[in-house]
């Protein structure tokens, strides 16, 4: 399969979320026009994105919602069980663990780490905060593949290094700093300031 | 000026953050090659993105860091003062207010709202949590232009409606639900699950 651009990959979960909402409301089919309108996107863009992966729509009818959900989940590998670890049990770490309940897929935060003595041993939902010294052992025993960083910027690189050493394959970095990792590790930055900064562009 | 795609606009803050890091370390110029390598992006993409807005680089030398910072800030309108309001004083709301200190630009969260009686009147950093009934008055008196939603999914549409009514121009929605707003209001979804889901694509 030809290499798909990151922009496309980043739109697929948005489509998936929207389709899941339709599914909850028992909507069975959606045209690319309605799809685009509801998401504020160009329907041609949506069709083009999905066409990279197959012919999922029917001309004059649109997309079958449950079928397209299944297909996008397969494309995103959300049909696998994927365990996620989080380092940094502050407000953001807590908030992200609470999102676990929204992750209807098999992707879950299954371990939380922090090195502050007052946080180690505390509980977030059903997870006990572990010390960083346990990271490698837990990542390996739980087959954790993705690491989330929610520590201050000054600590982010150390945590990234620890994740890489422990064997995670991808990192979601919420710290407002750039981390360096080996090329085979995929990193997404989920910095809140970049979201806000790109919104500012659209102000009059 | 020709319409710039959202993908380009979303990359500019990433460039800006990187340039600010270089600036802190007193690095004066950067080639597009190093730029791309450090960000894990194609240098041609970076050059193309920046060329939409002007000729900022010099052949054989690269980009002047402070100059490019200034230009990107202008493009993103970060040279203006932009006030932001946040609704939802939970863990995520707290975490975002803490990011305020990282926002070196003139963009700041200046008001926080929540309708839980036990939260109203509490303090997050230097901000007092206000009841929702104060939203319109505060948005107008502080000239707030961007609203952030960090309430549960079931409340997100109500908050969006309140923001629109109060007169904000753009919304950053962290709730895992799609909100409907008039066309002239720009919405970004900053749902953590979509970040995680797009990362899964890159797992082997």
C-alpha cells in the first residue's frame, strides 16, 4: 500500500468518532455530503481520504455506518488490544485516565507512573500509581505499546528515554517541549498551546 | 491571499514552538534540512508551508530564527492580545489553566467557569471560578474571543451554545463529542482519543 500522509491518518479518528455517534443514534447510512457538512469538511476530501484504503461508499447511497466503523477500526488497528502507559499523575494525567471510559476500542491506559513519593501508591480510577523504577518491568509484562507523557517540559526527555528503553513503539507527548527519540518510534505532540495558536489564525 | 489549508495552519504553531526552543538556546539560523530533521518532517514541506506567507529563508543559509518567530507570530495573530475563557473546572480544566504559564504569547486564559456549586468561587492559579450565569457578561467585558470546553460530552453542546451566544469567535473543544455551531465560528476538536487512535496506525 502506498504511504499514507499523516494528515489523512489524523483525520480517520475524527471520522470514526463521528460514525460512532451516528451508530449510537441508529443511523445506518450517511452520504459524503452530509458527512462533510456535519464535520465542517469538504466531502471530496473525505471521499479521497477513505479511497486510499478501499471502496467503502456506494454511489447515490453513501457509506454504510457500521461497515465503515469496522473498516476504519481495522485501518487504525483498533481491532487489536493496545495497552498504553502514562507517566505524570498530575491534573492532566488524571484527566486522561478519566478518558479511558470513552475509549470504546481495545485501547486502554493500563498503567500510570510518577516519581513523586506522595503520588506513588495513590489510585486513579482503578489504577495504582507506580514508581518510575517499575516502568520497564510493567511495560514488558503488560505488553504496553504506547506511552503518554504528561510531566513538565523539563522532565519530558527523561520520560521519553525511559519509554524507549522499556520498548514502547509510539509516544503521545503532552509536555510543551520537543523530545528526541530513535527514528522508528512514532511521536505525536498533543500540546494544547499549538491547538490554541492555530485557532488564533482564524480570528478576524 | 489565497486560502491556506487547515493542515498548514496547524503546523505553524509546531514550527513556532521549535523556533522558540532554538531562540532560548541562542541559535540564530536554521536550515530547512535541520528544521525538518529535528521535527521529523520533510524539509520541502516546511519550505512550502512557509512560502505561502512569504520568502522568509535565504538560499544556502536558511531561516533567521528571531525573524521567522516574529513572522509566524504575525501570521497566527499572536502579536495581538487574545483572551480565552474556559468552561469546566475539572482535572483537564485545571491542567489547561496551568499551561497558561507556557503561553509566552499574548494569549491567556483569563476566565474560568463551572456550574458545580462546590467549584464556583474556588481558585485555579490566579483565576476565580465563576458560575455560568456570568459567562456572557465576562466574555463581553474582557473581550474574550476564544472559548475552551472541558466539560463532559453530554454538556458540551450547551456550553458551545453559551459561548456562541456570548460572542466568542472560536472554540477549542476537548469534550469527546461533536458540537454544532454557526458556520462563522471556528471549532477545533482536541480530543485525546483521536490522538491516541491515529498513533495506533503506526504500530507494526
